[in-house]
């Protein structure tokens, strides 16, 4: 595991939580700014999938 892969969970002013995703991973997965995604619980982790109509 690379040090840059370690992220902190941050809470915003309205009580939501967020985690930043490394830029190289965003490029590799071809994700875009403001793209809708689905976040699901997957075992003891999470799964992020592209949202499709």
C-alpha cells in the first residue's frame, strides 16, 4: 500500500462525510467531475459504481 493511498474521512458543515479519491485513480477509472455514482456497502468495505439511468 502506498502512502498516498491512505485517506482521512472528513465531515462537512451539514453533517455529511467525504473522502477524497486520488487523481490517478480518477483518471484510470475515467470518472468525471460531478458524475453521478452509486455507493454500496460491500462486505466490510464500500463499492463505487457508475450510475446509469
